[in-house]
């Protein structure tokens, strides 16, 4: 998400929800429910609560952690 990808939850008419990362060039990647729910529970992500496709954003805490994890070891 630091590199411009967008995480969205897509809700279907039957109530099913799928989380997908959307890249800048149109690529998509499915994300496990437990992964997103865990990041939300740790206050690393927050939703804009839109329906049927809510977007998730990094919180300040999430952004700080992502920046630290993206740095090379050394």
C-alpha cells in the first residue's frame, strides 16, 4: 500500500465479502480475511466504510510500521 496499491473489500449481494489489493497497472491480488481483520484489530488499517467496495487506508501507526519493515536490514 506504500507503493500506491489500494486495498478494498468487495461485498456481494449474498453478503459474501472478498478483500483485494488493486495495483496501479490494474493487477489484483486476493487477501485473506484473517489478514485484513488482524491488521484492523491492531489499528494498522482503517476502512472508509463505503458500500459495496470499502477502501482501507494505513493508519499513522500502520504507515510507520510499513516504512520500518520496508527499510533494508543493515
